[in-house]
C-alpha cells in the first residue's frame, strides 16, 4: 500500500490508507490512545489506536500508520484543523524513528540563547519558529515573482571575490589557495555589469559584513534582495519600480502566509 497525504484522506472515507507523520500529541483513554499526527505541511490528523500497539510512544516519534478513514461521531469534530471531520482507526503502526523524551515544552519554548541554538533542530518544530521561516519563504517568492513581472532578469551573484565589492563596509577575508579573497559585501558591482547587457536585473543572494555588533538589527550575514534597472529617466520611475515590487511582496504574504502572520500577531 502506498502512503497518501493527509489532504487526500478527506476523500477516502471508508477506505484503508497508509499515512506517515510526527506524533504531535498523545491522549490516553482506558483502552485506546488518540494521536495527533503532523505532516510536512503542518496538517494534523487524528489516529485512534489500541493501547497495546503504541507502548513506549513519545512526542515527535516518526510513525507509519495503516487503518480505515472514518467520519468522526457527531459533536466530536474539530473545525480548527483541516481534517477535523475525519479520523483514522489505526490497525498497524510502524516506528520509523524514535524520539527521546523532550527536555522542554515544544509548544511554549523558554530557553536561553545558547540553549536555543544548541537545541535548534528540535526548536524548529515549534509552530511559531516554523512560521518565521515560512514568512521568509513567501517574502522571497513575492520579490522574485514581482521582479519577473516587471521584466527583470534574475542572475546569481558570486560570494567569493578577489577584491572588496563595495566601499564603506568591513570585509571578511578568507584564504583562497594561499591567495587573499573576500566574502561579498554586496552584489552591487555584478548588478551594474549585468545591467549593461540585460537592462533590468535582480538577484537573491547572501551578503556579509564584518561589523561586530550586539544589536539584533546588525548581523554579519544576511539575505539581500537586490534590483538594478537601466534607462531610468527620473527618480519617480525608480520609485514606481520599488513600489510595485513591495506591493507584490505584501500581497503574497497576505494571500499565502496569513496563518503564520496571525500566529505571530503581525498585522
């Protein structure tokens, strides 16, 4: 039997299916255990299993479950999740990866910065932390789509440079086969070179600034969303390009990251 996504279970009522996911929550009753499984899209799916099948189960175990898709009893539906009208009556469970007992509550993370970084592979399972990454993805998607709609050509800027790429910023020096090289501070030089052939260009790249700072607003490595447009006749024309790209990015967020923005209480 091939595995199916949680989304497809909605159309398989009365059929036997196989699903895979992470154990998100465990609720024990007299003879049965109710599991909420989480998939890669953060969809939740309730699975009901006999207690004897899930001995030693932990949160974040990765499991494969086979069973029948059933409609939930009247009054037992959950409108807060996409699969809230169904559940799986589990017949078989296979543990693909066992998790140790978690050292902190994943739902409410309260860690010092060193602990947060040391446990980051686990911290990343927290829905608010994941939301930050999903919002970042949609920002970059919105930037790219908006730039392409305006006819800008995408290119990939080098990271290793033979010279500092921009004045006014400290650089990271690296050994390049016994020669001195630098991490790019900016794609500015490459944008200007490309504009001479392509007219309008953009890139999504990493930039590095060797400027030590203790504030969260100054970081040594960041993702740079850069445009360069030729044949500009006025400042208003340039501002119009910026406005259209920014509007496209915000529309993308509003359309495809509303859940994540609400989760982080961003309006």
